[in-house]
């Protein structure tokens, strides 16, 4: 048989960097990659959150986690993380651009500063970090086994939500489009670029909804599959995108939203 089913989803031994790995979806992505045998660097402002995740997952393996401190809201911060990573590794197999932030306010009162903050982290930092790490991704990628970039988009980048998160929705639509643009350009470098577009998942960003039972139930009722996303949902799609199974997928904005983006 031509298909080796045992290695189709194998990512063991790969080196990954997950931004925002110390909480929410970033921790779910880290758990998936460590459980599958990757060496995973995680980075965000709060080193203690990242270190706690590293301690927990290092005790379980089979992969490993290294915690780094990084503030990606500035160009200097993205450069510093790329340099810190490059001082440990000379190539990068998987980059998960996950760090993100949001803000909500009535449109007429929406502060300019919250356009700047959200766009800086959710869009500019993704572009900067990807640019700074591209040489290491190119070194890792081959025609048979490209390096992988996975950006975190959102269902609200595909389909408008009436949640007053104007800069957030616009930033996620921008990430979807940047994903397609970079996929076109990086194909010949043996680097794939895809976006996961989640619906609701438990995280700090969603804590105000998840902690309130009535709001959580109302939110779940709006999802065609009637539930929030879980760690296994992130793991299934991420491992597919990062293994042989996903090596012919690039430029995809892949819904992981229980059907929300397909609603009329
Ligand atoms: N949860 C959902 O329902 C959902 C749905 C669609 C898309 N998403 C996307 O999924 C991604 C992860 O979000 P989440 O829901 O897991 O929320 P979260 O738990 O709030 O995670 C956001 C992460 O970003 C990091 N971060 C924030 N500011 C940063 C900065 N200046 N520099 C570096 N890292 C920074 C945070 O760590 P520090 O505070 O330590 O810096 C945190 O780990 C985001 O891109 C989000 O837009 C989430």
C-alpha cells in the first residue's frame, strides 16, 4: 500500500513555536504538539503562565516545552523573540501565530487606541514574527515535508458578529487575507501557510462568557453543534495541518466552529 497510515499524522521530533502558549487555545495547541512528540517553545508576556504550562507538560511528555518571555505588541518585541528562538535552534518546523487580544465598545465610542493595540498584536506582530523567522522556516522545509505556519483567525473574520469587537473582527479578516497572500508566496520556499478559524473555545478571552452559565448556554445554543470547542478539536486540526496529512494544504482558512460559519 502507498499510504503509511502509521506515519500520516506523525509530527514527532519537529520543533515548534507557539505564541501565547501559556493560556487558552495556545495551551491546547502546545498540549497537542507535546503529546505528539514535538519540542515546543511557548512565549508571551507572562513568563510564569508559560513556565507553569511547561512544567505540567514536561512532566508528561513525550515531547518537551521551553518557556520564553515575549511582548509581541512592538516590532522590537517580535525581533527579540525571533532572536531568542534562534539562539536555541537553527531551524523551525512549525510556527503557530496564536497570541491575540480583543476589545469591545459601542462603535461611536470605540477608542482609536484599541484599534492600534488590537491591530498591532493580531496583525502586525504576526507579519513581523513570520518575517523574522522565515529563514529558519525555509531551512526546515522540503518539498516532501514543508515547514508549517498556522495562524489563528476566527469565525468573526469570516462572518460578522454583533459583539462590538470592531477592531478584533477586522484584524481576523486581515489575518485570513494575509494567510492567503503568504501561502501564494511561500509555496516555492516549501512553507505552507494556513489559518484555523475557531468558533467559541474556553480561554481567558472568553472567560466573561464561559463563567456565566446563562451566557454560556445561550452561546452554545447558537452553535449548530451546540457546544464550545475543546482541546481535542484544536489537536485534531493542528496535527493534520502539521503532519504528512496536511502537507498539500496551503492558503486554507479552516473553520473550527461547530458550524457557525455555515449558518445562513
Ligand atoms: N477562544 C475563542 O473563542 C477564540 C475564537 C476565535 C479565535 N480565537 C483566537 O485564538 C487565539 C488565542 O486566544 P484565546 O482565546 O486562547 O485567548 P487568551 O487565553 O486570552 O490567549 C491570548 C494569548 O495571547 C497572549 N498575549 C496577549 N498579549 C500579548 C503580547 N503583547 N505579546 C505576546 N503575547 C500576548 C496572552 O499571554 P500574556 O497575557 O502572557 O501575554 C495569551 O496567552 C487568539 O488569536 C484569538 O483571537 C479565540
